C-alpha cells in the first residue's frame, strides 16, 4: 500500500521520513523515482514530496556564492544568468540530463541521490567543490557532494535524512569550469564517459588550481588528483595536457557494458578530459 | 488505499478529482478525466507522447504523480485549439504533413507550443534540440521541424 504526503516544513519532513515504518522515498522531480515505481524496482510504502517546503526550489546568490535548492528543476538552473556566468560547467552538466520535458522537473538532489555512476551533474558539482546541506533527525550537516554516492544506487544518507540545498563557493578571478559528456548520439542518452574540469589561472595563464572529475568510469564519480597535479603550476601546453589525459586514464575503473568496453571507456576518458580542460582554460582566460 | 482529493486547473477549467497516490497525471488525464489526447508511449520519460505543461513548464505527465497537480495549472493538447479554430502549429502540421500515425503528434504540438511561447524565433537547431525528447517513428522529423518553423514565422507576422 502506497501513501503520499507533502510536508510544508523541514522538521515535519524529517519526522515523517524517520518515523515511516517501511520504505519511504523522497520525491523531488520524480524523473527517476516514477520510473522505478512503475518497474517495481522500488516498492515504498510512503512517498514524501518535499517540494512544498519553502525555499527547496530556487537559486539564491550571496556575495558571489550560490545556494541552489535541492528540488530546483534543471530548466530553472539553465535560466539563471548569474549562475551560468559563474559556473557554466555546472549548468551545462545539469542541462544535459534528459529531454526538455525531463528538465522541467529533474533536480540536482535527485540526480545525486539516484546515485547513477553516469549522472551528469555530479562530476561538475564535485569539480566545483560544491557542498550539500542535509537535514535529518540529528539536525543539519554540510558535506562535500563527493561524500554522498557510495556506489551504484547507494548513498551515505542515513534514515530520515534528505538534501535541502547545494552550496557553490564564490569564484576567484580567472576561474571557470566545463563539463563534456560522450554519447554516441547528440541527445537523450546516458554518458559513456563524463568529464568535469574546474580551473583557476594566474594573470600569466598558469593554472593555480585544478579539479578534474570523471563520471561513468567507476562505481561513483571520481576525483582525479593525479590529473589535477599535472596541470597546477603549468600552462595548458601539449605536454601538460598529455600528462593530464594519461593520469585521467589511469584513474578509470570502468565496466564493460552495452555503452562501451573497458578499453573504449578508458581511451575516451583521456580524450574527453583533455577537451574539457581546454574549454575550462579558454573560459577562465577570458575572465580577466 | 487512501484516495487523495486534488483541485487543479486544466486548460483553464477548475477541475477536481480523487486519485490513488501511485497514479500518474497521465493516468488521471486519460482514464479519469477522459482527456485522451495525451498518449502513453513509454511511461519512462523517453518518448514525450504524454507532454503537457504544468505552470507553463513542459513536463512528461507520465513522470508526475496526479496528486502533485494540486493547485497547479495544467495545459494539455485539448486546450490548444480555440473551438473549431486550430492553433497555427496544428494547421502547419497538417499543411506540411508532419504526421502519419499521429501518436506522437499531441506531445509534439504541446512541446512545440512551449518552445514558441518562450522563443518566438528559434533556429532549426534550437527546434531540433528542444524536441529531442519527442520521438516520432513515422516522419523522420524533417516535416515536423519545417512545420514548427513555418508556424513560428506565421505567429511572428500576426
């Protein structure tokens, strides 16, 4: 027997989620949850729709930093001019999820908590050093996005916990990010490989900070500090990019499936990482 | 199973219904309210045949619970024509033969209208990307795209 409730406060939502006798599922955009309900992959006793909680949907800018409500649909994220300027990679990644119709509902929190290794927004959020605020029976805690997914379909969220909002930090000058996804068609597919890069340059064009995250090549999105190290202290010349791509490839632990073999995914990861870094570098260079 | 009472506006008409919590908006539109223009193609958000707008946002009605329609403004294909007067998009679909079996057509029309409401002068590329979530197995899309661009031109001239 399934029931539905739409609490209007965080405290009420936590109380309901923590006290539910069977499986309780959080509903934001529902673009994954409804498919799983229909297929029988998940059989909850209760659906807790969090969209009636004030502030759970929408984007707020505070001194150059951004707060994105957990349930904010991709379409709203794509329409936020200030966010697109500050975090073009996060926005392009979020907007790659599904179709226009899916963008009308799909949220960052849903993409993260569905915990697909191929989730498009997750590598970009991790590269951006985004954090999420989690509400739960013991109050609120703020954790890095990379601490949420622990494996395909699994998260570190405890009973009664759900994500309230994402925080994106203020950008230093000459910083930019980018996200590229490889799929064998142009739209409506799941990443064979995803690559997110966030860079900060000094006035001479030398990388002072680099974050690279790969998606779909391991059980979760993976940060590749060895690849970042290949860029820091250097310009993006051929040699730096080659070392960067090789480090990205070495970090891959992909599976063989219908979307690509281990060998193919690993090779594509190197190429995609280099291309993404070049886009982020060019964007950062224009921000003087 | 406990039924939920939902008050909503559908195509401008205040509408109330009772529904079980697992029913999608598409289930209720078709089976309860007999608005059968929205089609069930895949029920997984891939085909777009069930496209409607909710508070002016294009969504798949198969990916939304009917209870979530509480207090929202839903527009379906049934609200597109004004009596006997077809919307320019509908006319252009006929003129360009942008349909064969017609199953995807309501979803394509609702999606195309959502685009033109936002962007009256889209490029061909913009139309193709916007409609990427509406699958059509008959036309090969070219006639659909031409119909949308032609309707956009006519609407701009009005």
